[in-house]
């Protein structure tokens, strides 16, 4: 949870993934969408920020043992799966989608981190024309789904579509959060086992557990 401690507005911290982790630093990859991310663009070296973390769970790696790991990322969802790709040590086929080719970042780096990189754009300006999930669906045609293990991070619509592919795996929810530590219930998601807190019980859940409607 990232906030700017010198300010009362916005009062609430925002959830971010650590994207790259180095010895004494973490990198955050962010898209400017609102108040905090706009203020982040003005930060300079030495400015203070308040970070609460690490929080929540992560992607279970052992689930990919003996399987072909497929990683699907939409937009800034790529920040969440970047450490996963590193941990899978080049075994994963990455499907990375955006609206246009300009939305797709760090493609050379991502190519090095995956066994194969498939890009997908809704306007067809780079790679497969369609969403990243459409590209996975095309890839799965004629393959045994039981051999695959899917990890996905992106907007809810993408996660819902990924869950309908019929492949076992995990999704990371982009549910809005307030406290980030399991206290306020502001991040409740409806699951097969009742309401759960995305910040504390997640944000990673098995495919099929979260209801997106
Ligand atoms: C686990 C997790 C990890 C994340 N990691 C990253 C990351 O690594 N990089 C990244 O860029 N983003 C990430 N996000 C998304 C990020 O936390 C949000 O985009 C955050 O709200 C941005 O803060 P902001 O103040 O700039 O925008 P906000 O002011 O919070 O607004 C963000 C957008 O949400 C809309 N919005 C605001 N309040 C609500 C509401 N109550 N309900 C629905 N929509 C609302 C706004 O209109 C706007 O479009 C992550 C989210 C989660 C849950
Ligand atoms: S954000 Fe408060 S309980 Fe999850």
C-alpha cells in the first residue's frame, strides 16, 4: 500500500505490486489514472513516501510443477506477473495484451523472461488482433488443457474471460482496496466460499473461486 505521508488528500493508500526487487530498492510500474498516480509522477529522489507491505499472498509456484505454465497479463497487470516470470525461470509462455502496441512495455525484457512471448492488441497494431485471452484461446485449440496451468492478472473482464478458458490456475484480483490489512472489508470479493478480503485472503485466488458478476 503506497501513500504520500505528507498529504491528507488522498487519505487512503493505494495498492501496488512490487515489480522489480533489487537489493535495497523496489520498483513500482504504474499507470497514471487518478490522484495518487498523478502525484507519483512529481516525486523526486529523496521525497518521502509511505509504504505498508509486503501484504497479501502470491502466485503458488508449485502448482506449475509438471505443467506448461501460461501467464496472461493485461495492461499494468504485467507488473504483478513480472516477479512470477522471474520465479518460473523462463518456463512460462507469456500472453501480454493491451489496447494498442504503445501500451505494451518492456517487451525485450519480457521475451528474455519467458519461453515464448505472444503480444495481443485490440486494434491489431502489434501481435495477435484481439485480447490476450483470445490469443490464449487460439493457442489452446488442439492442446490438452490438463497439461496447462494458467496465471492471470488484469482488469476484471479479462480475469472473468481467463476463468472461462477451462484451464486450472490462479487469478490476481485488481479489487479496489482501502486499508490493505484485512480490517475495513472494503475489498470484499464474492467467492464460492463466501465473501473474502482481496487484500488479506488474496489478491491471488484459484480460478473459479471468485464470482465476477
Ligand atoms: C493488488 C493490486 C495491485 C495493483 N498493482 C498495481 C501496479 O503495480 N501498478 C498500477 O499502476 N496499478 C496497480 N493497481 C491498481 C491501482 O491500485 C489503482 O489504479 C489505484 O486506484 C490508483 O490510484 P489513483 O489514486 O491514481 O487513482 P484513483 O483516484 O484511485 O482512481 C483510479 C481509477 O479508479 C476509479 N475509481 C476510483 N474509486 C473507485 C471506486 N470506489 N470504485 C470503482 N472505481 C473507482 C477512478 O475513476 C479511476 O478511473 C493494483 C491494484 C491492486 C488491487
Ligand atoms: S482493504 Fe480493508 S479489508 Fe481489504
